[in-house]
C-alpha cells in the first residue's frame, strides 16, 4: 500500500511541476542515484551497529559459564 501512496504522491508532484512549468530540481538519473544513496545509508547504520556490537565483549547476553551462579540442584549437591 505504501508503494501506491508513494507513486501517487510522485505523480501529483510531477503534475504540479508541469502545471507551474517548473523544471525538475535534478535530472532523473541524478535524483535516482541520490535516492539510492539514501536507501543504502538508511540500511548501513543498523548493519554497522550490529557488526560493532558483535565484536564488543560487553555485547554478550549471558556471562561466561565460569561466572554463572550454580543451579539449585548443584547447590544442594555441594551442601551434602
């Protein structure tokens, strides 16, 4: 649905440009390359963030096994 809304908005702006006899601010190829750059930049940030978090030692969700508290059954066995 968002693609249709985007296309309709683009057509309306194009018609408005034509009615007002306004030249497009950028040649179509330059505009498309600019849009491609925006999409790549938008997706690059999460990818880089994921790569940095994967390499960082503090990114682990659990502590190493040696630092984990013993389970209840292990505590009971050690107390006997």
